[in-house]
């Protein structure tokens, strides 16, 4: 067993162009543990995503247990730990890191279709396999249910789409995860409804990116949580249709990957299963900041 502890907070900040967060409101030790099986002594390659460093979250104290495989930490816009080697039996590898979360208090403005969006928002307007914004089903949904919501309003496209999906495409454990299936069945899983939200926003000309994160307080095995970020007024605003976030982002939630990138994936032989373990850590005292008038949470 090889364990490597690397303090990389400053390296993350240098690569991402951000400043480490100090005096954050929450801090967690998070472990992503992956079990590799059925490799049959063939070469394996497994990628475990790391959270990106941002103005609202700082990652440090990365510890990798590679169980005889080689491991590399790759920093950048999509940081990842890569495990490589051969496995003739089951292997359990893990990545542990500390994440400090700074409070994020924003008021979501009225958002209208982007006019001449900046380069960083262009990718968030393009259709993709998981976000089929050019589909006739998506366009029909917008025309049928969103168009009437905009009549006589201030033209706030995000809130109109948010309201239409929550009313017309309810959550169900029997629902689907792919956007077009959700639109056909009229019910969806949380991830499916959030993907529909992404596709509808892009179809309406709103730059939107789908985010998968970790809710450390969750009791589920993978602690998955999903939301969107929409571009307006020169910045990204978090909006979650599945969790009813409008203007207030939970302090403890950690952003992990964007636009469908898997948290753990196998590029070569082997079956992968993973789980997430989170432990709260002490943080430095922080002076309370005045509330900026965030919107109340709309209960699902």
C-alpha cells in the first residue's frame, strides 16, 4: 500500500487563477473510494475527479492510496487523479482531500437570452448528447409551457423555465434520467429534470452548465447532488431545479464536475464501483456577513 500526502492548495490556486479561501464557514475531509474488479490481469486506467479550486472552495491535503498501481495528480480546469497498472484481483483505491467552503450569497437577477456572450460562456450554449437543446421536444416544451409564462412578465427566462419544469415534469422514483425520456414520460428523476433544465436554458439562449457535486451531509452512498449554473451579468449563478435553490447556494455543497463528466470512470479493463465518505473538520472563526436578500427556498 502506498500512501502519498501532498499539500497542493497553492498549486491549485495558481493553476485555476484563484485565491485560497481563508476563514471559510465549512470544511470537510472527503474520501472518494473506488473498487476495481473483474480486471483479469489486464491493464487498467481509472480516473477519479477532484473538485476544481474556485473563489468559493479550496482543495488541499490530497492523500492518494493506490494499492500497487501508479497514480498521478493532474491539475487544471478539470483536476483528476489517474490510476494505472495491472490488476489480477480486486483493488480498492482512494483519494482523500480537504475542502474549505466559503459562503456564497448572491441574488439571482432576471436572466434573459445572452447577447454576444463571452468566450467562457459559449460552450454552455452548445447542444450535447445529455443536453439536446436543438430537439423538437425541447422547443415544443418551451413554446407550450414557457412562452405563456413570459407574457406580461419582465422576460426572466430562467424563472419561467424553472416554474414550467417543476409544474409540468414532476419528480418520480419511476422517472427517467435522459432529457428526451423525461419529456416523453412527463416525469423524471432529479438528475433527469436537471438535465432537461440545462437543455431548455441553452435552447432559450441562456448559457448554462450542468454541475455534479457532493453534499457531505447526505446519508447516501455517493452523496450526489446536481444543479445548473447560468451566466448573467458577467458571472455564473447557481440554480437547482431539483433542490430548489434560487439565489442561495448551500454552504457545505462541493462542486465536483461539469457537463456530464463522470466522477469515477474506467478507461480500460475493470469494473468500477465507488462511494463517498465525508467528515466535518474544524474551521477558523468567521465574522458574520449581512444577508444580501437572497430569495427564500422554494420547497419541492
